[in-house]
C-alpha cells in the first residue's frame, strides 16, 4: 500500500534560507500519547534558523547531532485529525496550538501535518484565528517561564541553580528587545502581574509598545538604555548575548538579570554588585499554554503579527527574519 504523502519544508543541508526545500514527504504516524494535527499556521522562531545553519551559534561540543533531511519548526496551530487510543482530553476536530517537543530537534512543524505529544498542546483560544495562535507558543512560553513560573524540573546546563522568577507586583522591569516575539509577550505579562515596565526598542516601535502597556520607552538608537535606566529590579534581555553585562549597572542590589540567549560572561561584576544572573531553557508545556490561552482569549494579552508567508515561501520568511527589526511574530500559513 503506498504511503500517504503531504507537503513540508525540509533541510537536506545546512546553510542560508535557500536550503529550505518545499517538497512531498511521508505523512507522520502517531505513537502512544500523541495526536496528529492538521496544521493551519506555523510560528517562526530563532531556533528554526539556528537549526537551519547547523547550530553554529553553539560551541562545537554543544551542537546536537542533526539527522538530515529534517523538517524544522516547533510552533503550530491546527485541527486534530487523529488521536491515539490512550489520549484523554482531546478529540478529533479540536482546534489546538502548541510548541512541539522543544528543545529536541524533532518537532517537524513546517508541514501540513504534525504528530505531537498531547501534553504539548492546549486548546486554541476561540477568539484567535490560527495565524495569531501559532504566534504564541514559544515566545509566550519563554516569557512565561522566565517571568511567571518555571515550566519544568530539568537541570539547566547553563547554571547550577534552578531559575526562580522574582515577584513582579510593584517591581521595575526592563525588557530589552521589547518589540520582538518574546519581548512583546514579556511586556504584557509583566504589566499583567503589576510591574512598572520599561520597554527598549527602536523608535518605530514606541506606540506599539505603549499600547501593549509599557510605562516607559527607551529608543536605543538615540540613547544607551544602560545609561538611562536605574533602580531596576529585573532586566529581561531578550537579545542577550555577550552584551547583557552592560545592564548590570541599571539594577538594584538584589536585582536580577535574565539573558534569554547564550554568551553572558560578567559573573564577577554581577557578584560584586549583588545582582543575580539567572536564565532558563524554555520547554514544551501544554498546561502553561492553556493558562496563557485564557489571557489571549480575554484580550489581556495579544499576539502581534509582523508578517505572514505561505508554507512554500519559508525561504522568504527566513529572509524577512534575517533583516531584523521584527514587530511581533512571522507566520507561515498552511492551506
């Protein structure tokens, strides 16, 4: 009997956006605890292009083995097509969204169908279409697990201590890269929890971020945020690499700096200043996504969409991402 086929985007080699190939591949099968989702939209995230170029962002010894060809992507919104017999709580026809199997490289979201652990999924908020729902999982969960509650008990290889979010009510919180995927969720979640939020981005994003609840705005193209901000309780640096250390002087003694990306090295200065540096690795979590979904459904938190592309235009979507200055999320639509 011939295999059932679907359209997907795969990598046969590592490189730039041009290595993303739209082609026919076998339909995935499901295992115990899984469902098959007919994908309607896919959210694009930085790990997608890290995978595409062979994880060159990581030291060689940290790079995971990647079997080629591989389908990239983690974030989906769609409709359940098939349910394993042991899955409870979901039925065929349910609209769902989720970040699939992250941080493994086996998510395979750039496709018409995806097999997914039921535990990675949540019901799609009824007030959101699939495009907006697909923009929420990774970015929303990253902001949630940094700011609200850890999403797992896995040991973070980057630090000995488990990440513990600070109390946000009444805190002064600075979000660097506030207009991006993680940043625009962080602004809203911190505000929802009662923080005074300072957003850092280019001037073109000021009205957007103030409309999301930012109390103050710093245009980094005009002024260095680390020279202006002071008495901060928490800095969430969504762009954080080796430059995150510049924000140490903005923090109160007892404050926290949370770089989202690798590269922070100023630990001695942080210790001298009495500042905690803490990060975490976002992981799939359907129950937390369900909580975020309630906020999305009520309108208390919104998803911003930068641009949309058809699945077969994944290369163009990655080219858009490479240009930077993204406001919200880039989405692939699946007919």
